[in-house]
C-alpha cells in the first residue's frame, strides 16, 4: 500500500519550503516531523486543545485539522517564527516571560499564536476579549490568569512602542 | 546592588523577589525539548491494539494481515512480552495482582492494550493495528466498586481471591465516647467522581538499546519516583543498564505522568528489534489506556459535635475504585491520613480506607494524592454541621481551627503540623473579597430570582512529600526515606552549575535551585546554570511528587551551596593563617573582619581550589564541588501498631471563598468571584507559586463542575476525548485573586513549605459548598462531583416539582 505523494510548496516563517507529502499527512505532522519545527505541539489531534495552532495566512488555525496538502501555496508562521528578525523575543513572547504566563510550556506556542492573532486584530483588547481569544486553547498549568496578564501587558507595551 | 538598598521580604537577597524564571525563554521561543520531539536515526513507531471489552478471554490473535503491510516491523503480544519481562510493582501487599503493559489470556478493562505494532511511521503502525484480528470471549464484568465487594461478583484478578486490595479501620482517640457524649451528630455520603489531571501533552517515550554497551537509553515524559529502578527491574536489566534522560521537558503531569508500562514496552521493543522505538499516545489512548485516571471515591462521613459548634469526632469511610490494576494508587487513600482532621482540633478520628478493583481503567497519582477528595468530604461536613446548628459557617471554622499558639500541633493520626495561622489567612481572604458586600451580592441575586451561593473552604496542603504511607499500608515495605539531592559545582571560570536528578514538568526547578544557591552564595541567580542529570550520573531523587521540591530539592541545593561556602572560607582561613571565625563572607569574597584590605575574591578562591593545591588547607579536596543528600525533615519513622505516623513534614494552608450562580433553567453553574488566601511559608519565587495556585484552582473547578471519566453500563469509557471530557477554558475559569500570608516552617532551610498542589486541594470543596448554598433555598443538595448542569437541573426540577419551568 504505497501512498501517492503530492508536491507542496509553503512559505514557513518567511522561508520557502517544499516537499512531497501523502494526502493524509496532517499539517502539524509535516511541520514537526519533516521540517523538524517541533515548537508546534500536538495535544488532542481533534481540534479542541489548540496546542497545534499556527498562523495560516495571518490567522490562527489548528494545524492538526488541516492536511499538509491544503497548505500548498499558503503562508505559515509557527512559534519559531514569532521572534524578531535578530532572533530576540518579540514583545508578546517577552511579556509571557515577564508575567510567567506558562509553566510546562506545552500549550504556550498555541497560546502565543492565539494572542498574536488577537493583537493583530485588536491593539487594545479588554480582559473579556483576551479570555475569548484564548478560549479555544486549553492550559492545565496556569489557570489562565498570568496568560491574560501577559497579553494585556504586551498590548500596553506595543501601544507605547507605537507612539 | 546591595542588600541594604533593596531589602527583599524576610531579609532575603533573591528569595521571594520578583524574578523571571530560567525556563520560560526556551518555551516561548518554541525551543522546549519534549519526549515527542526526540527523533533518532532509524526510529520506528508503535501503535496499540486495545480491548473493546471490559472483561474477556483472549481466544486468539492473528497478525498476518498486519505483518503483510509494507513498513510493518513487528507485532508484539502479551504471550511473548509477559514471558520476557516481570510484572510492575504494586504499592500494597497483593502479589497476585500482576500487571504488564500487554494483556495475556484475559483483558480487564475496555482499552487495555492487547498487542503493540511497530512500523516505519506512526500512521502505518496505526493502519496495521487495525488489521490485527483478536477473537475474544466476553466475560462478566463489574464497574461499580460497592458491588465489586459483594460475594459472587466477577473477580478482576481471580488469583487474588477478591476485588479488595486494601482495607483497614484506624481508630485514633476516643471516637465512640465522643459520639456518645456529643450533643449532635450528622451523617452523609459524598461521592468524588472519577477525573484526573489530564495534561495537554499525552505520554510519550523513546528508547534506544546499545548492544555493545548493554545499555538502554530512555527519553520519557515522566514524573515518577524510582522510575529507572522499576523499569530496569521489569526489563530484567541491572539498574545501571537503563539510562533515563531527565533533561526532557514534561508537558504537564500534576502526578499522572508515570508511564512505567509504556516505558517497559518500548524498552523491550527497542532491545528486541535492535532499533530505536518511540510511542506517543494519541488522546483516546491516553484517556482509556494510559492508566492515568484519578480517585473515584465514596465517603461515608459522620461527625459528632456540640451545640456551640465544637467538633469532637469524625468517622470517615472511604471506598476507592482503583480500576483494573494497581501501582501506587491504593496509597492515595493513605496520604490524607497526614491531614485527616483538616485544620481543625478534632480529638478523635476513625478512618476506614477501602481500595477496590473494578473492570475500569487503572488509577494513577493525581495532584494531592487523595487529599483533595478528602478535603471535599471534610469541608462538606463542616458546612453541614453549621447548617444543622444554624450557625455561621465561618464561625464554626474559626471555633475549631488550631490556634497559631498551639503549633507544633499533633493530630490524632500521628502527624505534627509544623506551623500556621489559619485565623489570619481566613480573615485576609474575607477582607480581600469584601465579605459583607459578597453576601449582599448573593442576596441581591437571590432576590432577583437567581440561584446564588457562597462557598468557603479552609484546607491543608501537606508538603515535603514523604512516603510514610508505604510502610503504613504494607508492613513488608520498610521504606523510611524519600531523600532528594543536589550537586553544586564551581568551574575554573567561577561560574556555578547546579545539578538535579529528576525531570521537571513545569514547576520551575531550574529557577528554584538557582535562586537558593544564589541566596546562599550571594551570587546572582541569573548566571547560575541548572541542569538535569541522567539517571546514571544523578544523585538520588524521588521526583517532584507531594509538593516536595521547594523543601527537598531547595533544601538539598542550599545544603550543597553551604558546603561550597564553607570550603571557600576554609581556603581563605588557611591563606590568611587565621581562624574561620575571624573571616567574613560577602558576595563570594572572603575578608578578614575589620581589615577589608585582606580579602580573597571569589575568582582568587576559585583559582586556588582548581589550580593551587599548595595553597589549599589539608584535607580539602581540590576543585570546588559539593553534594548534599537530604532526608525528608521529620522522616525516618515507622508506624505505630495503631497506625499513627508522621506523614509529610510541612503543612501549607489555603482559604477559598467563591460566589457561584446557577441558571435555574439550565442548571449551569458560573463562578462570579474567587479569592484564595494562601500560606505556604516563604515563597522562593512568588510568580511560580501564584501560577501553580491559580492552575490548581482551575483544575479544581474542572473536578468540581466539568470533568468526569464516565462509564456506560456496558463498561465502556464514554468520555475519551476533549469533546466529552470537559477541561475548563479561560471562559470558565474566572479572574482569581490570591492573598498571600507567610508563616515560615521551622523545619526547612528558608521557612518554605510546598505549593505544587495548592489551589486544587480546596477549590472543589469551596465550589461544592457554594453550589449547595445556592441550592439551599430550594431544600435540595448535591454531594457528588462533578456538579454538571444536568445533575443540578434535575435537583432544581425535583425541588420545584414543575419540570424545571418557573
């Protein structure tokens, strides 16, 4: 039962990546196993926990629910691509460190993607809006409090930086 | 920066101050290193064939079709595996309750692994697993613990002779006398539903056998004491033939990441096939076959008390369903003995733990090791006592609290509580939430036709994880130490490295070790590196269980650092030809008192230790390193014949206050306000403590309202995905305010207590009390977790007798 392979070409973290994939290969498995971008995590593989979230053409998306072939021709940002060009942490990542918005780190990449998506759409979110934006990402360590604090802090810092 | 300019709480330089953690940067950058990230050249992948029956005889297994699939390397069944490996160890004395990763002859729960398929990719292995044909002959099964004890019930392990794993009736103090002489008595049953910690990372393990070296390398997402020893024993290998890499980041555990059966299976396959092998559970596998369910418990509670609210005695019968196999799970009935009367002066206690097997997924250690369910039962009792007397619930608690002047305080079951100020913490929490305003808010909601209730719980978090319940529950087991260790090295450049001997699952141990070593040596923790040794070059550790690492690893790290400091002072004394008492240590430099010009700097002292043996005092080893192995404070004792023993050394305290509203039409409970007063002594890193406490509360909200491993009548797990096992999100968990209080422990290096289980130990009790307060005007109650909307709606409907419509 040799599987037919399909060519794909995807922009991942600003780099053009191409590969031959089977139709049933999920995007997250391609990112993790083929590109070795292991920052994106697999939690439930059925679209609930959000740990596998990546930016897909600028919008957060669950990479366990999408096939790699569906990413052909699209633009993806994983957690490894959130840092600044010089490799230093982004304001959002740094804010997560400042409020200790994580413990085991497993949900963190998905949380960062969800928060990034929010801040790109809404520069000054309320606590309720932050909770809603990360409401599809499960965290078992933090009780969400310090994550909400981090996103708020990042919004404040980004708006101050923009002035 | 000097200490005088920036005094930290308690006069510490680094401890207790706002400091970023050492771990966070790698995680936010996506550079964690989890077991599922391990990729070895030529690695093969495992998929499992699981039993669809709760109880059945395996008639035959045919794997030809699976083998025929290109890329399939092996199909392993219990026949081969059980002959080639030894049974996993069990916490109580029940040698016939054997346990292997793969079933042989019979299956004992739906989801039990029957065969393991190894293939070139995980997807291929899963394809092949579906082609393995297993013929079963279904057998009778039992999934209800009380009925499992009845004669004639199907036996989970017939060789054991019954479904009872452990039962003992402890009586500490004059229980019957108190029940005879007290003014009043209450009696009720509480049920703690089967839930667990359910980390977002499932269990993963990779293993590689090196035949030339006869060595098995293991990378696993573990949090388990004695893990390498148990894996080696089951694989019939010497302990030094298994090397567990503790530098693997663990994606959450909170107790359950034991994975010993997974590891023995993968270790066996790696050796048998001569290739690296990796197993990553998928979510369903994790939920039904990962063996990580939590306590599933009935409490029959009786209390005897006077009309003034004084509680004299309690009787607690706890019947726990551990599922089809038992590792340490029966011991989860033992740990709560260390705080069996909660924070109260209750002079006499009867406790009857009963551990029962059924045809369900096995139970594993869950955050608090049985303490949260027990606290739920105790706190429901206190609320019911107040209600029976028409007294205020806060007043009943205050009246029965151990007073701060009474510490150290020995409870009837033999544990001595180290320190505390329960009245002060409760008062702080009441002030923080503005209790009178909270009562008005509840009453206003009620006046508007809503169901609203306030819940309070005041609970203990025993910490410093010892294992005294092992000899208590198994006289053949004389384990009386549960040590932890740290090695601290100063290299030639003068930089400091701390080496710990276990893995971490989010607790921030690298930060903690760096902070305490920096504190002792007065060197900036930012420059201190902390690494996780592998099991062959690690000092002994019993892993981060039982809220122990701040106490045990923190104490060991401080002890090692103090030895380094003493060595530096000894080197200076030798060079200045003076007594050590004449010297002063400041920020790593050692000076003659009153003569600051006579100083040997950190760099100079390190240089002497590493290069200039001619300037070293006699008897001091060259180089600069120190190990410290610490026994649990108060540890070392065996139980008395009547079962009294010091369980854990330190006792943190938490007071939860919560406002809950229930929609009378849907039964949905919503948390409106949440405050937690918390006293875990000296906090080493407040951000870490607060984060774990909030996380524990969220986990407790899940256990109280949402999470349940539900079983159908035909023995099938009905909640094996996140569609039906509901984990609270940021929408269900409210903003949580934590109010700190500090009563230092007299038993620990800096006055710290444990906090890893904080929040979870009191949240379900507080929410249960709030829900019942909300239901009280209707004259109904609920004594069962989780308090799901349907259960609440049924009670509301019954109370109104009108199909739920207002």
